[in-house]
C-alpha cells in the first residue's frame, strides 16, 4: 500500500486534520507551533496563519469559516488574524487544556480536555492526573458536559452508523464506544472495543465509506489501524513516521487518506536521521471517505453560554 510524504511540515504536534471539499484543501493545526496550515495537495499551494495561543483543534463551519480550539477557549475564525471568542471551557480547572475537537453530525463541536502537558515555552510537561472530560458546544456557544467520566488524554471523536460515539483515552491505550442519549446531551453505556494494542497509543481517527474506523497510533506506533465499530481489527498500515496523530479522507473523490504527525519530545539525534517526522502523508487506502461535518446552528445565531447540566 503506497504511503508518500507530500509535505515536510516538520510540525511539533500536527493535529486535527480536515478536508475542505469546497476549497479542495487540507486544514490542520500545529499545536505547539501555534499555527494553522492549509494545503492544496494538487498544486502544493500552502497558507499558514499564526494563532494567538496554542491551537488545539479546528473544524469547518457552515458559513465558510472555521471553529478553532485554543488552550481554554473555542473561537470563530475566518482565515485571517481575528479569533472571535465563542465559549470558554473549564475555566475552573486552570491546569487543564482543550485537546481533540471534531464537528459532530448535528453541527455542534465536540471537544475533549486533558491536563496540560505543554509548558509556556512549548516544552513538554508531565501528566500526573486523569482530569480530561468530553463536551459539546453548539453554534450558539452553549457548552454541555457529556459525561462525568474522566480521561487521561481525550482523543478520537467518530460517530458510527448506529449513532454511537467512538472515542479514546490515549494514556489508557483504550478505544470506547458510547451510546448517545436521545437529546444528545449525555454519553451512556460505555464499551471498550480496542484495548492494549501493542503498537503505540490511540490518537486521532476518521471513518471510511464502508463504516470502518482508521486510527493513528502515536508514541512510537508508526501505523494506522482499520477496525469495525465493534473493535474487530481489519488491517494495520505501516507509516514512515513515529507519531502519526490525525487522519482524514480528501481529494476530489475522497479516495486519499491524509495523515499528520508529530515530533514532540523527540531527540535532535533522532530528528536528524528521521527528518520526515512531523510531516504530512498521503495513503492509498483502497477505500473512500465521507465529507467532514460542518459547524452551525440552523435555528439561531446567538452566543450565550449555558451552565453545565446536572448529573444524577
């Protein structure tokens, strides 16, 4: 199976890859580099913007802009220098930061948190506690806590064809499936579907047109997993990078699987001999994907943030 380095991005932590089918461009972030990148694979044209903070995730909006996760805040962004605040998350937990964020099928932005492992200078810091949670933010800026369960590192947000959420805890090396409550505000009936796979740890994922999940194996995994929503392993794809981080199908026919990667914590010696770390890769996966969901609320354009719902 062909795997090519298509852009030597040298991202410290490349993440949150999405395909903009309207612009025919890839969009992703470098968390530690505080940058947002946009690449047209066919022409090689690259655009890069500086973010005002560590930029943790990005999603496409219905109106043509993007929703962006920073350290503690979700913002609306229109491919310029302005980041318009939409919602603050976990202001009561200053030691946490936002991590994985993906637009859900209903148009809200689903986002996870974790204990902050990035120092003010961008250097790695130790994670000492499992304090991450999962939230859902509407286009009106309403934020809902989805579960009282805590995570070491929240990663992977994929919705299967039965209406369930596939998500992961990187530190526990586990991938879960949750049922979603009828009103979309709670996660229920957690089931572990992939546990302790021996290569690396689970990071970002995407869904293909056949309903299979593709998962990047970070922290030395150097591969992608393809598995069913019930956790049955279909194949393992080796990659020429040590820390693949996120993936998305793109191209005119959505038939190329693109993968970001990281070089966070790697030694200078390793990087000198492996300069492709932190690059952007293209995989001929043999299947197609689906369009990314877009952030938007068709009923209102207000931005009042709600209180967290009570849990029994």
